[in-house]
C-alpha cells in the first residue's frame, strides 16, 4: 500500500513537493480544509501568514499579482 505524502510547499518556489503544482495544490487545499474544519478564521490567518512569506519569495515573478487568489480566496466561507 502506498504511503501518504503530505502536499507541502517547497520554498522559495512555492510549488508542491509531491505533485509539483502551485501550492496550495488541490490535495493540500482539501487537507487544510479538513484540518481547519472547525476554525475557518484560523485557516485564513494561517494562509495570510504564508501569503506574506510567499510574496517576499516570489516578488517580481510572473503571476505574483495573483497570489491572493492562490492563497486566500479559495478558503473563504461560502
């Protein structure tokens, strides 16, 4: 049986270490939603902290202006 590998960010590229997609990738988003199931505000604070760090790492790169969508928008309460 394959061992589960968490989908975490490789810094400073902010790509997933497992699948190579822009982090947070779909599996990472699902895991975060599950982990913060009862604390959406905590999830948003955590993601905002990572957004701040990613902004510094990815400054000047293509797509830098879409980081808020990538890190925050998907996690807002619907």
